[in-house]
């Protein structure tokens, strides 16, 4: 459309035909589907589930309820529907409710057209201005959503309270011809939810005794967390009945999708990208923490574990490496396994614990989740240590970990301080007998830094499988023999402990 059109008469001559907002979205979605263009770019893991369900709902011109746990991109899905609207639409100039010049709803627009006819001024509304969003909180009122009588307007215009023009419209009428989103719908008081019945079904609104027939043209999108149904509130049944499509969202179903989401969403500073390298192993360990948390007996499954956990953890891990490099005046470094102690604050604030978890304490639960993640990922890179626990081995060729374990059995300890320079880090890892050879055999192409990271990973992995002991102090990780730690003495070198 020609946005230079300024009057109703010019708009009529242009051949413009008005469409409802749902029809706009439907036609633009059809175009994207024909061109094999994604309607929801950047939404990862929903390609075969949530996105097709949403597209079917939009083709059916339905209002939508996204139902899912925290951090499942429900609001992002709603916001991206904005790109399915036409870029510009004509509205009556000065209208509070974005009146269509051909089908005016408000008293203001009708009076203006009656007065000026084809000279009625028209302006163009960009799609970015056609989106309204409200977080449902207990203090939201009907006046906020629908509207109320404005005594100041009545006084200024010298109007009676019986005059329709004294109404101040709420956010929903002001979102006419656009998309309106209510986040966390169950948190909205039941009596407020009731006020939405007629808007969704009949299209009329009532304000302080005024019964105004306003067939609002709005696509409603609601989001809700199933936890809210039992903890804080619920969606009243008649309202749920009026929302045509309820779409269930979910967390990433595999590590690969989870990795893509975290890398896409993590806000890593440009300076950190230049200075700090982060390996695939560390990235997978961070993602695995979230998967372990979602399956943990200590974590409340009804609350869920948000993707924000891994995003914040990723950022903390990079910052841990950057902090060490700054302290040691090193130009570049890589994130170490030990740096993952720095992601603990990102875990404790984003998991809801059940009673048993509260007894353990959030800090201990976070450490346990990290150890479980190490245990799971370790078996993807190295032979599973469980296979060697119950068999007596006679040579390192049969048990790849034997030389390393024996080094600790002989009373040796390894202390890895959090702020070690890269040279000190390398020197200490190289001091462990058999560690370099093990990594070199399994990963012969690993460069210097990668090899060191893998060497440290072996120590953490053997600890996770209870083959050596690991003690985490404030700024130190200490590895030693398992039985010596448990019994407070070191076994002699001739003792054969398997």
C-alpha cells in the first residue's frame, strides 16, 4: 500500500480492502510456507512439534494458549507473530483504538467521518505498534484491561458521565487490529478472567454501565505454566473453553538443540570472545547439568528447569576463564573443567527443590548435578570406568586408568588452584603418571590446550566414578586416592586396590 495516502477518499480510490488481523496473519503465513521460509526463526527444537501446531492454529484463525514450564520460549513465540502482520495498515488519525477507516468502532471515529467524509485524515500504523503485552499480576484490574470512565476527560470536555466519550479505553481495546498477549494467565484473578469472556466470544465490552458493541479485531495469545494451576491460581473453565488452540511447549529433547539455544542466547562480551576459548566438552557439560536437573529427585519437576540456567551458566563459565586470565595477565586462555565451579550460582538460583533437596541444601544439590553431568559426559569421550571396577587388571593396556589410579594410590596428591597460570596448570597435570599417555592414546590429534583439558577431564571423570577422591575447597580442587581419603591414611604402594 501507498503510505502517502492521507485521506479516506484517497484510500477508497486506491482500491484498498480491509482484512481482519487473523486473516492478515493467515495470508502472510501461507506465503511463508509456500516459500519454505521459517515463520519462527531462532526457535530451536520446535520444528516438528510446537511450530507446526502453532501454524495450524494460525491458519485456523484461532486464539492460542501456550502451556509449558518456565523458559520454553512461549513469549518469544508470541512476539514473533508480529512479523506475520502486514507492514502497514491505515487507521483513522487520532483514534485511540486504531479504527479501520472502512469499519470504524469508536464514537470518535464515527463522528469524525460523519463530519469530514472523504476528507477524514488517515495515518499508517506500522506492525511494530500493533503488539500489546501484559504480565498477569494480582493487581491487574478490569480498568487496566478493558477501560473505565475518566472524570478528568469528562471535566475537560465538559461532558456528562452518560456520554460515551468520557470512557478511557484499556490496553485491550487499544490493541485493536493487532496482537495482544497475556503472560502467566493463571495469575490473573478469576473475576478479571471473567471480563475476557465476551471479548473472546461476542466481541462486545461493558464499561461502567455502558454496553458498547465493539467487535474488536485482535489475535489473543496467552501463556501459562502448569504449576500455576495448583500453586497460585487457575484458568477458569469457561475462559479455557473460549481459547480455541492450546499448544503444549517443551524443553529441548537432545543436547544438540540445547547447545544451539545456549550459543544463540548467551550474551558473551566481545572482549571475552577474543580472550577466552570454550571447548565442546565444557559446553556439553553445561547443557548436561540442565538435563540432570530435570531428572533429579531433588528438583521439583513441576517447576521445570529453564533454558536460562544453561545460558547463565555458559556466561559464568566464560567469565571464570576471563577473570583468571586478567589476574594472571594472560592474553588468552580456555575454560577449564575446574572453572565450572563458577557456574554454581547460575544453578542454585534456577532450580526449585523438593523437601529432600532442601534438606541437602541448594549448594550441595548443585555440586551433585555437576558431578552427575561429568559422569554422563565422560562416558561419551572415554571408556566407561564402570567396566573396569569389578575386574582385576594386570596391565595398563587392559585398564587404561590403572596407571593414573596407582599414582594416587601411592600417596600422591594433585592440587589445582582456581587461579593457576596456564604454565602452572600444565606442569601440575603433567606430574600425574600415565595421564598424558592416556589422553594421547585416545585423542592423538588433540593440540596442547585440548590435551590439557582432556587430562583434567579424566581426573574429574575418575572422581565421578569413585575411582579417586576429589575435594572442592573455596579456590582449589584436590585429587587424591579414594581409600586414603576415606580412612585418613595413605595405602602403601604395594597394596593393590581395585
